[in-house]
């Protein structure tokens, strides 16, 4: 059985990029259809219990992993909101030095002044504000104490949250709906403006004829098929799945860059046993940062969670693990993220993305340095013991790539934007080189590691794309207008 | 195995699912645990997975100061009071 929809724009994916494009276009008067592979989650089903929520809110139960040395887990959200549903809510604008590099190396005209209205608009829509010390909780206070004693640059993070009470489970589904993920912000706006939101739709191909996009074909539940005919398609399946969809669709890749240039911001975390009660899950888990070593590509950010999460992350085994967990209330944790120079690749094998990524020597050196400083931080804060994510007894200075336990929360770059068709998959307007009407709006277009959490960058780029499609400037007023022109369909 | 842990393992891609189930089964047997003790990476993976299930138990979590049901109830009440989505 087959169903057909007609639209001005079909958006594939309802995460950081797709939801923003969909809402702005729908409010601008376009007929928009949004297709997402995952479900619409009801916050009444959030249980604050990690194993259950991992299975329900994440692709592959949060166990998508890279091949390579070391293997790296890539937790990706599933459902309306995409990874914004399960991230920590941290909001950074794109650092100016990164924008300068994009202009220099990729020919992208994206300076601070150009993007400022986009960032401002997104920040208003998501209620982005700095976390207060009280809400940040004792886990952040430990890191702050250490940073102050060492004289390291630090601060409280800005987050997309409204009415947060510090439930401590941002990454397992916010039970208060305080986190302003795109599933409860932009998607309802899109829907209210008339967009059709279809969940459980697995887009199999983007249809292109004569060099221009014609729509997409998708599979629905029970073997039903859906065809969406649209002169404009925005692919926003995320950095891992967007190149797979483009490849499956048989689109030419003149640059040879599709699926390449994968950056991950590989990350790890250390624990410390403190004298005081920390209760790490009381407060905002990611509320504090230390950017003293940002110029070296090393960023420290808070991370924490309930006992089940801590037991999974604690780098110990056997009796040592049980002993540390018995003192969970005094455990503190902090994360270390590297702005990577390593580059991986996504290929599609048997219909599934296969991710290859090997950590280069330069990034291993960043982890050695970062882990040594993490120990220093916790000791300065008064830790009784520090548990680094390394094999027992191995000092950070001797760690090799295979000794590291890493996760990657920010995959970027596999359909990178470059003004030159010979170097990038998309151009500076996020249009696929060589195909009229086909655009990409997710982390895959981000051409380099950012060194900071990327959701705001992705959303700002998506905002810019939406208004370019509408043929209108990004408004500076707070309230979204409903009287903008429909998108150009040439 | 707890329902939550079973769901977690069931959601994993096939290769990881098979490996993690094997590791968990080994870790629960004395001879299996002894074998894992000689394979640090495998032992760590087994310990992490078992820990995820064990400390998710409400009684064990409560002893460590965490009450998931209370967190969820507070969230629901706030959403209803303030008309949040």
C-alpha cells in the first residue's frame, strides 16, 4: 500500500537542524512535511531509569559504535527532537576562530555578524540562559573549587532550559520538560503552522531527476510506503545517517568527500571520591566548564547521573567498583572533551552506516595532557581518590589510543560545506553540490571540529538556511512572523 | 536479568548484543569471572553492563540516595501545574 503527499518542502529528520528548518519554513507559509524515523516521545513515559531510557530514547540503545582504535560509543537520540532530546542542553555559539578558519579553508561566508541574528533567534526560541550555582549542584561545586585553587579559567554553562529543577537526568529524558529540545519547541511550532509531522518514517531514498530533487520515498510501519513529492528537500538525518541516505539515493559525489571528514569531539570522564556528600545527580549534570586549555583543544565539562549511570561509567572492576559505588554519594565526576584532529569515515554496508575512526597521535597527546590535568583538578578540590579512565596503574603520560575509553557526543563533517564543489559535499548555502533543491541541515555540514558543543551552531545554520529558502532576512524581532513569503521553488 | 537491562541489551546492534550477553553470562559464574579477570577490557565491559542493571534496582538506588520514582513524580506534577508539554 502506498500513500502520497505533496509539499513545498520535505524535511527528513526532526533533530537540531530539521526541526528548526521545518518550523521557520512552515511559519513562513510553506507547506512542509517532516519525516522522522523515530517516534514522538511522551514525557509521561520518562522513568529516570537509565537502562530503560537508553533503550527507548537512543538509536541502538545508545550503543552505536565506531570501528577503529579505540572503539568509540556514539550515543544518538531517536525520535522527535533527535539528539537534542537526550543531550545535556549545553549551548555555545560557534567560536570566532572557527568561523575564521571556515572562511579561510572552506570559503564559507559565515562571520559573526552574519550568524548573530540566527544565534539570537535560536537562543530566544530555546530560552538559553546561564545555569545558576544553586541549580548546578555540588558536583559542579567540586570542579569550581578545584579550578579556583588552580587559577584555571571556568564558568557556568548556558543551556536551553526553562523552569529546570535539577532532576539530574537530562540525557535520560527530562521529566519536567524543562529542557527545550526541538521535539517540544520547534516541532510544535511547525505543527501549529500547518506542517505535517510523520513519525516512524524511514526515508529510503531522495528522488532526483534531471539534476533537481523531486521528493523522497519512505517506508512506514506494516510495510506501507510513503512518497513525498516536493521541489525542495532538506536532509537532516544527522552526521552518521545523512551520508548513508545520500549514498543510498545514488547521488553523485564529485568531491569524493561524502562520508569523510568525520570529527567526533571524543570524550571521556574521571571520577573522584570526595570528603563531602556530592549526590552528583542532584542538580544540572552539565552545568560548569573549564576552558583553561581550550587553545590546546581540551575542554572540561560537567557530567553526572544516577547510580546506574555512574556504575556503568566508573572505570573500575570487581571489589574496587563495588567499594566505590558503596560511596556513590561522595563520588564526583567531570568530563574531558577533545577538539579532534583525527578524521573518520562513514560508509554504508548492508543498509547500515559503518563508522571507521582511529584516534591520531596528536589527539592521544591531548587526552594524556587532559587526564593528567583532570587528576590535578580533583586533587586540588580535595579528592581522597581519583579514578581515571585508564587501565589500572597506567599513568596518563603512557596512555596509548587503545588504553582510552571514549565516547563521541558530537559527530560532525560527513557532508561538509565547502564553497568549492571539488572539496565539499554541500556549498556555503548548505545546498548539495550538483543537485538543485536538495539541502542538508545537520551536523554533517559542519566542516571542522568546533571544540564546543555543536547544537547551537547546527540550529543557527538551519535558521539561516530556512530564511534563505524563504528569500527573506533573518528577523531580529522575538516573535516569529507568519506573513513571510513561501520558499522559492526554483 | 532486570527488565531494564534486558531492554538495553535488546536495543543494541546485533554484534554488541551477542558479545555483551556473553560477557554478562560469564561474569555471573565464578569460573567465567575468573576468566574475565584475565581480560581487562572484557571485564570492564561486563562490570559496566552489570552495574547498569544492578544499580538501577530501586532498593539499591534508594540506599545511595536516588529515588527515580520521586524525580518522575515531581516532574509530572510540575508539568501539570505549569502546563508544560
